[in-house]
C-alpha cells in the first residue's frame, strides 16, 4: 500500500522527463506510473500539476558550526545545522555534506564521532561529512584512512594553500604535496576520493606580502591575490600527482576559466577528475567587490572576471563541471561585512537555500539548460561522486523519497523575507523565474511554500560507498 502519491508533475528521472505519478511506500520510492495509474486509497496525494518534480538537492559543500578564520583574535563559529538547514529544507535541498577537520594531535574516527554528535538531532535534512586532513599531520594519521572509508566516510579534503596569511592564533589548513600524495595512495587503494581546494601557496602568500608592501590592502583586490594563475598551477600540479598515484579527485569551488580547462583536459584523457563551482562565482564577478555589500558574495579563492563566469556556465550547462555548490558558511551580516581588507574578509555565505532556485533561474531559464542536466548538477552527480547514489540524487524505485517541487511559473524579486537563515542573503534583489515550493525528505513533507514543517530530528547521518566506476574514469 502506498503512503504518498505525487500526481501529475513533470518528473525528471535518469530516463528523461515525463508527466508521471510517483508512489512512495515508507521512506522509499516504490513505483513510477503514468498519470492516474497509481492507487491512492489511504495515501496522501500531492497534486503536482504544473510543477517540476526533481530529486531533493544534494549540497556537497557546507561549513556549519565551523571556526571562522578571518578574525583569529576574536574567535567565533558559523551557524550550526539547527539554524542553517532550515534554509536547505525550504530551498529544496534534502542532503548536505559538511566537513570534519583532523589536525595534528587529532585522530580521524574520534573527530568524526565528535562531529556526528554535534549534528545528531540538530539537522532538518540528511547529512554526511568529508574528512579534512589539515596541517603537518603525523604519518600515522594516514594509516587511519582505510578504516574511515570502511566505516562509510570515503571523501578526504586537502587544501594546497593556507588561504589567509599566517597568524599565531590561526592554524593552517594547508597540507604539503608530499602528504597529499601519501593520502592519495591510501585513498585510491581503499575506494575513496580526494576533495581538493586548489590554489598555489607560494603565489598566494607572495601576493599578500607584495600587496601589504604596496599598501593595496583593500578587499576589492582579493581577485588579484587569489589569482587565475594560482588556480591553474594548483589544479595542474594536483592532477599530475593524482595521475601518478591513481587517485580520483574532486576540485571544490572552481572559480576560473583556467581551472575549468584543466579539468576538461584531464577528463578528456580519461582521468577520474571532477569539478564543482559555486553559484556566486557563476553569477557575480570581482567588480561586485566595489559595491556596498560586495563582500556578501565572496568566498575563497575569490570572485574572478566575466570570461571566467562564461567558462563556468559553459561547464555547468554543457558538461565539464559536475556540480553546483555553495561553500555554505553562514554568519550574520555584520560579521560578513566586518572585514575590509584582503586579509580579513570572511569567506563563504548563506547560499544553500537559494542554490536550487538560482540554478534553475540562471541555468534552465536563462541559458537553456535541460532539466536532466539541472538535476545532474544539483543532485545526481554529487550523489554519484561522493557515494550517496542511488539512495540519493535520483527518482527511481528503491531510492529515498526525496523530492523538490519547482514551480516554473513563479516570477519575483527575492527579498529577505524569502529566506530563513540569519539576517541577510546575498541573493536579495535577484530576479528569479521558477522557485522550489515543496521539499520532501524520505516521504515526509518538510517544507511547503516557504513554511518549515520538519524538525531537527528529521536529518540522519549517511554512510557512503563510491562506485568504482566513478574512481576509474570520468563517470559523470
């Protein structure tokens, strides 16, 4: 007997797009049928006529309850899952992947347990964690990688740069390429994937020194510190190392044309290389830094140039880039705008609630992106690359009953009232065509037209296993 029937919507599946009914039993999708073909007795029926039914969004890049690096003398943390995942739920996202940092003195599994305990009973949507290997870790730490993968945590992030200048109260995120290669060997052997923040450390730190000497400290120069050349060098060096070690890699927040091209060349050579970009990179450029609230859309590396935006959209619409993410890093507006210089602007933003809607407006509405491709970049590819597929990221029998219903007829200018997290959104004032109006998590409606119906007890910790095909070739 079905518990839920979603009737008459334009359903996007791996087989294409069609008007269909979707039947849910418990927390899983039970059946897809032609309109009117599914029995609805004793089931809740949702009329999706005129709506587009897509898999619940998978946000692959969030930093919740995370120490803020930009003001080390006054430490604080980003908003936690109990606050930020409200927005994810209302915006059509049903799964997010956050980060568990392991630094010298820490052990992988205890740190994962600590991070999971912080999330338990505190998330409106399902969640998982990348393991971040940061700093000069002792080599014995890398011996813990196989156990973490076996326990269902197969993605390992590394930073090739410290991002910000050294500060005695700010631990470095950077890990040297020797350790990156060592991690790649362990990860590749046991079925994991490397998650890479790629910038050239020497160039970034030299640029900080040079601009300090030249008194060019204004934050509007961030793109001249975190440069296109820096991305090019780091991406190509990382790809060469991964090729030698036989590892799959997923570049987070690709920001420049040079990064897109490096990824495309690696994929053309058959390497398992994947690229993520952010909706703020695709929709804003460095000129925006000069506006009164320009830093609201900053994250590291930096916004770049119009030609980079064009390359990012080409990769998203036509292939080459795999995912659209946010680098979610939610703070108050005051904290976000507190920094004014290249050394203290806070990265990240509160973009996760807007991701599905902005992706639809800018991709499908303005650039002719197919609905299948839209689903790929907002859900399916992240689920495949990170080992959540086919439980997540697809509308198919046996998959979790996670859905976002999008109303393509909505035309409006976004205001603060459209959002549910903190006191600002970088998307205030943006014109949208189409917007998520209902979110369903494992068969339960958790948000309906901006009204939050779920609870913090709804989200579950997910364990993952990556399909070997994803790690052997560019599979999506």
